[in-house]
C-alpha cells in the first residue's frame, strides 16, 4: 500500500509483504497503520500529531479505484438507436441511428465526444441504426465493425468511404479491453446480429431487432448483467393502428419482424438468471407502444416468476438514459 502525504510517499512494510495501492476501507486503514506509524518519515509536510482514533484523517490517501464499465443508452426507438459503452481503455458506440449532430449532443451531455471513439458496432444496415454514419465517420477516422453483408448494404446507401472492420457472424473479437461476441438474429435485414460485450467482469447483451428469440439467441445472452431488449409494439395498438397497411403489420408481426411487449417478457422469462440486474426496453414504436405500457407488461411477468432483483427501464427516442456504472 502506498500512502501519500502531500507531495511525498511512504511504503508500509509488514512481515516482508508489500501492500500495493487498492481500494481500502478508511477505517480499516487506521488499524493497519497505527502499529507502524512511528516508522513513517517525519519530513512529510502534512505529517501532524497522530491520535489513535483519528489517524486516518491525518492522511491524504491517494489510490486508484477499480475502473468500472460505463453504459449509456443515448436513445432508442423505431426512428433511431444508439448506445455508448466505455471502459478504462475503450469507447464504443453500438449503432448510430441518429444524426451526427444528435449523437454529438448526447455524448456531450455525459462529457464525451465522437473524436474519442474507438469504433462503432453495427447490428444491421437499417437507417434507424446507421443514419449518422455518413457525417460522423466521413469526418472522423472512426472504424465501423460489421459483417460483410451489412458492409455491402451500407455502401449501397451511402457514397461515403468508410473504414470497415469485418467480422464473421457468430465469431468474436476484441476492441481494446472489450471482448465482443456476435450471433445471428432473425430479422428482415441482410445479416442482422446481436452482441454480447464483456469487460472487467461485466456483460452487456444487445437484442434490438428480432422477430423471435431462437435457442441460440437465448443462450448467447443468458449471462448478461445488462440486457438491451426490444419491446417494439403492443399487439392491440398495432392491430388498431390506422397508419400502417396490413402488409406492414404482417412484416412487423412475422418471425423476422419485431418483438411485442409480451414476446419480450417471454424472452426474459426464458433467459432469467441471478446475474441479470438491468434490462433496458428498447426500439419502442412511437405509434404502437408506450414506455409505461412496455414496462408494466415486462415488470408484471418478472414479478410473477419472482425475478424482483431486475431493474427494468424504458428507453426513449427523444432523450438519453442515465449512465449506468458497473
């Protein structure tokens, strides 16, 4: 353990064991130091008279706390999806479905900027997941990580030349200190994927666009601590909607469409585990769902199965969610 007094440092040596800097309970620190305080150098500027019950207050203890994973949903809905994850060495976006200006503004709200990004992960090529790529990656050297078919689809949509880093669906790779696992999901895109991001003992799963959850999908996200799960529509609201033709409703309801609130609740019931602590309900339809309705349906199902340890939050198109630190 290194104890710092103002501008100087001293080592506490106990039975030939060196204690490195770590997270320390301040009260316990006093108990450790008290028997040995006579051996500390008296030349330190902040060294004063020690009292047995107040010794910890005499120190300006400096140590490096453990670095957590920081996770923020910048926004999610049928017209735009984007999330941000940060570790000690790595900063990533998952999808970029808002304009570059919106992404920059929402990152600024948490004290971050696109210039510091190490990459953008793409789930698929639909514009509510790629809208900001042209401006964002056209001006900044931010690499885009996706599979080959998604790359080709994005290139057809934009004349901008991107720095693509191609992965094989079902494979895994690393960006900095984040380990990324990919898996196929059933959706009406060229080669849509879900992600499991692992870093520092934290696991973040992404299931944002899928018509149903296969056994593979369930198993790949079962170890999530945080899960972003699609709750696109309420069945009755979709059926009663007058804006969408029947053909569009059929596509949404198909096995390669989008999850309803009830279907998402069933997915959670199937993959529930003690390590799942936070669920974000994402990709809500503006016309055919309501955040409070989605949260009610999912929460009631979790209550029914006794999963009271899970925090359920709805996401919003217009604003980011609070940052979650793991």
